C-alpha cells in the first residue's frame, strides 16, 4: 500500500515538473519573440535615420556642386503687381547665385510689351495676362520652349480704411463719388471691363480692352473715374483716399491690410482666369553667360520653393 501511495506521489511530482517546464519554455519563447520585435523596430528606425541622413548629404552635395555663375546681369520685366514679391524672390535667388545681378523693371504688361518691341534689352518677361505674351510669341521674341503659366490672381474692389462707402462691390460701384480704374491696355483694367461685360453693364460689342474710360463711366451712370496707367497706381489712389473705390488685384493688398478694405473678390465667372505667364525673351545682345543665367532664374521662379512664396503673397499657384 505504501508503495502504491509513493508511486502516485512520484507521478504527480513528475507531472507538475513537466507543466512547470512547459510554462517556463512558453514564457522564454514569448520573451524571445518580444526581444526580436524590439530589435527589428530598432533596426528599422536606425535604417530610416541613416536613409534620411544619406538623402540630406546628397541634397547638400548637389547644392555644393551646383554651378555658380560668374558675374553677369539680367533684365527682368515684371507686371507691376509682382514688384513686391519679386524683390523677395530675387534676394532668395542671390543666396544661391550671388554673382547674378537682377534688374527689375516693373510696369503694366502693355507698357513692358511695347518697350520690348521697341528694342529695350530684356531677358525675362513676367506678364499679368496672356494677351501680351501671345503678341510677344507672335513676334518671334520668345526663346523656344521657355514659356510657362505661373499663377492665377483675382480682381478685387477696394476702398480706403474708414471710408464708410455705401459701395459693396461691382453691383453698385456706380454709387461711388470717384473710382480709380486702370486703362484697357492694363490687364487689371481689361479684366474689370470683362466683368462689366459679363454683368451686362458694358454691351460686349467689342473687345474688353477697347472700352475707353469715358465709355465705362457712361455705362456706370456718369461716375467720375480717375484713369491709372498700372495696378499699383490704382492702389495708391485708393489708399491715399484720392478715390473712394478702385479695382486692383487681391495680391496688391498684401501689406496694406490696415490701409485698404476689400469690398468684393470678383468671381472668375465674371473675369475669367487671371493667368500670369512667364518667358525667356530672345535677347540678341546677351552673351552666353547672360542667356544661361536668365534660363536658370526662370527655372528657379518655377520651383516649389518660389511657389510657396507666391502663395504667401495672395497669389494662387494651384493651376
């Protein structure tokens, strides 16, 4: 009997030992799996860090090996509404290319086109409308393959801060005592006339740019209109309270938020898109270095870095 009891106790002890060993083995296996997962995660993280470091080194190496031009100067003709943002873009570019002097000539796109056609030296033309760019291309003055659409803008009706005007937008703009309006050869003046045609204020019997300031005044009930030669002068006339309201570009209000008030952002349905194209101009007076620098600066303007800057100045680069 004692032998039988002893045998049972021995069997129970062995079974317990086996269970314990199994549990220990399972625990060890689980711990090993966790350790392996941690090591894998650490390895992946290290690989990601190494990859990022390699990419950074490659980018830095590319910057270091980028060609730095010798001293040269390029002439860049820009629509007046681009003047402020282009000064910043030029400063950014000169951090990369310190030897390239960029001279900006800012005016209405129509005036700039005339200057180019008359033989003014120009390397890059950045227009506020397609019309002037199309004319330049028809004249054979654009370097082949070097034309691109860069951004969109929008016409706005503005007044000076604290004017207490009753005008709310184009619908009742004739109620103003005076209006600052660019002439029809200026893109913002053309787009404003396009909007008035779309609204039925102008009869649409001719091209928008062909309507004189007097004809616009008559269509608006005889309101006094101060004709301006470019968009910057429209802004100036309004912010100084020389005119009660005016039509300018949304981008032109950048930096003047405390001096002018936007009464209406005019819909693209009325004006159509306000596309700004850019091109490299065929400059027969330029040497090889100047031509290469002009092409490089144009490419820089089309970069993502510059698009971010343009967006911050109220332009729309999402074409």
